[in-house]
């Protein structure tokens, strides 16, 4: 992690209030959930982030757009669990040079 982000994460790790329960006492998750050994549910985390005023949808789309600039959209879709049409659309919007990439085994 870059220095500014690392400092914030270390601060957060030192003051997580949900670590006082028996369920999360030694949790390895950055955002531990209510069940032992499980992370916070994505919908719960999204609601918390949204309550802080962070636009999660715009941030997620921006992150995917950056990924499709670095690698083909079908690979991004597979890696992140998105539909290939979604990543292809975002790749086109981002003006990627990978837009003509044909997935599959080209060694045959």
C-alpha cells in the first residue's frame, strides 16, 4: 500500500469496534462480519460506504474501466465475475485498444 493509504488502514485496524466480540476476536478480515471467520457482507459494506458519501457504483465502474485498459475485457469479466457484455461496454467507453481481442485458445 502507498504511504497515505497504509497509514489510514493501520489507523483503522487499531480501532475497529467490532473486534471486541468473541466472534471476531482474531479475525483475519479487514472488515469482519457477524459470523465467525466470515467477512462483512458486500451489501452491508456498500451501505456503510454509501453512508459516508462515497459513490460506490461510480467507483466500481471507474476501477473496471482502468482494468480494461490494462487487459482484455473478457479476462476482466472472468476475473471479477462480471458479464462479458458489461466489461465489453466499459472497454468501449474507456477507448481501450483491446476492443478487437478475440478470447479463446489461439494455439490450434
